[in-house]
C-alpha cells in the first residue's frame, strides 16, 4: 500500500499550516510570573526530595537495627 508523494507533501504542508495557526494562539506568561512559577516548582521538589530522603534514611536505619 504505497502512498502518493504529492498527497503526502500536501498533507504535510496543511499540517504545518495548522501548527503555525495554533502556535500564534499561545499566550506566554510574563517573565516575572514564569520565574515565580519555576521557583515554586523548585522549592516543592526540594522539600519533597528532602522528606523522602529522610524517610529512606530512617527506614534503612530501622532495617539495619532489626537485622543486626
């Protein structure tokens, strides 16, 4: 089942036109808002990482104590 190259090229051109149309509809946040959101994510990830690391450390110490 071979595809017609002309139909493929036409479909590709139509797809890229639709992508460009959708790209123009994007509203980007102001730089300050994007920075605040990024910092918020970094803080949350750091807190969760530290909490999980602490739980992991405590559980490993408990297991070492129980197995020794």
